[in-house]
């Protein structure tokens, strides 16, 4: 059982690292890059992120709202993951589900050019908890969901949704 758990974690880590493999590793300062970006008219659609949602709920949402993404489903003994990717922009979303097929994690990888749009959108719906060195942490008012935004490199930013158990 422990081996299955480690396999699931290893798969998730590999999926999170994929953007790093396909992008250059420049020596540019990430925080400086964000601060010096010109404001853009980029829009960002927040990914589906309801704790405990089913695989079918996510598939339905993505098919209706984000049908430009390509989906692959990865099933292991430990979990189910839906991986959505946009070949044009390099964006991607990983939905992770527990054994009972309930959503427990969402990781959205977006082009860094959308950082301002992401921050504007999240500031309208969530409370800003902290900002340090270009890493932002938001929360729902009931503290049931934490959303972190962090640059991965000079090209991409992660938006992570973590559901807090009570």
C-alpha cells in the first residue's frame, strides 16, 4: 500500500515538473520579471475547484468551459488524475482524485503573462493572506481552501488549490 502511495506522489511530482523540462532555465530573476511586465488584456478562467467533486463533474465543466484543452486520464491503484493541456500556450491543469474519486487537488500551470489577470481575478473572490517574494497566498473566507500562486520559471506560474480538511 505504501508503494502505491509513493507512486501516486511520484506521478504528481513528474506532472508538476513537466513545464520545467520544456522551458529554458534562464538566470533571470523571477520576481523582477513579474514586476516589470507590461499590463496585458489577458483573461484567465479559474479552473473547476470544488472539494470532493467527481471525475465526471470536472470532465463536464472542462468540456463546456475549456474545450480547447486536450485531456488525458491516468488511473493508478492510488488515485485518478485528469491532465488537461493546451499545446498552443503550454498551459495545463492537473486534477487529482482520491480512491473514492473525490477531487482533492488542482494545479493550474499558466503562462506568466497571465499573472496580473490571475491576481485580479483571485483578489475579487478570495482574501489575500500573504505575499512574499512573488508568492501569493489566498484563502476562502471560511479557510476551507488555500490558493497559492508562484512563478515556476520565467515563463510559467503555478496556481495551486489545496483543500483543507477540518
